[in-house]
């Protein structure tokens, strides 16, 4: 009598693969991600000037005279640019001593020289809104913005060596303040994921420019024991309204954007 055998086990059936989730909808036209394939998906960037090496000794300089300049992209079609410049310099007078020997006798003379300004201070600020007309790698654009500049220069010099028994004191000050707006037109080319170059034309209108200056000269002479003082002074102030200019914003240079 044959022994009964157990039936073979049922085959294992793998569960069906899960259905992939639906692909997300394309981002709207104004979203930065929609420009990923078109070249303008970077929200931040630094601005510099790329110089003509045949006309300038350095390849890179600050952007349009600004000490620091950057942009923030709200979306691929709209970005905001900001620039700030602060400068200060000192250039004091110089005294040169000359010694000449004649017939065994040393004769010492002094010469005095002073620059027109012994100290300078400057402050500039600029803000622009830029609209790209295309989101392709080569993109023309238009823009508008505001700018303001302030500068102050001063001369302080006392000449006590040029003439024996005589002191000449020079004092002068000059201050300039301006505020204006500008319109921009240009084209930019993204040559690398992290770099773009551009050329730009500017039409500027200064709303007002105010300048005030003063200068004085005082000569104190003590020759022959008699002290005399001669003093002269001039003052001026001028305000200009609605003066315009148009030019290539970087001259013979190109703009360079370092993108992040």
C-alpha cells in the first residue's frame, strides 16, 4: 500500500509594483526653477567690471565705481541691483629739504608743496530694478533706478619754510550732494553656470546737484620785528536742476556677474 505524499506548495507570487506618483506640475512662468534650463536660476550675484586690458592695467575693477555691488533675483524676469561706495583719502603737504655746498659752505633750503585737497571723503549709493525681456542664455533687458552721491574735500596747509619770518595758512572746503534717476538698456549672456557678462547703456537725469565751497589764505609776516597779517577769503554756493547725460554705463568695459 503506497504512502500518501503531501501536495507541492503553491508558487509565491510577487506583489504588483506600486504605481509611481504623478509628476508635479511645471512651476509657473515667474518661478526661478522654470529658468533652470534657460540659464537664469540663480537668486544672488556679485557685480564687477571686466576691463579692456589694452586700456586698463587691471582685468577686474569695481562695478560702475561702486565699492560693492550685488543683485537679488525676485524671479527670472525681475532682479534688484544694489551698489554702495565709501572712500576716504589723506594727502598731506610735503616739505623738501635741499642742501647745497658752495666754497666749503653748506646752504640749506626748503620747499613747500601742497595738493589742492589734503583730505577727501565720498559716499555713493545706487538701486536699480532690471526686467529681462527673455529668459534665454542671451537675454536683453531694460531697467530703471535711483542714485545719490555725496563728496567732501578739504585743504589744510601751513607753509612755515618757504619764506623766512613768514607763515602762509591755506584753508578750503568743498561739498557736493546730488540725487537722480537713470534708465538702462542692455544685454547679458550667461557664459557659464556661475558667470555672465553684459553690456549696458545708461540715460541719467540728475534731479538736483548742490555744491558749496569756501577758501581762505592768511599770510603772517614777522620780518624786522613788525608783525603783519593779510587775510583773503572767498565763498560760493550753486544748485543745478534737471541735468541729463547718456553714456555707456561701463565705458569700454563689460559687466561681469558672479552667480550663486
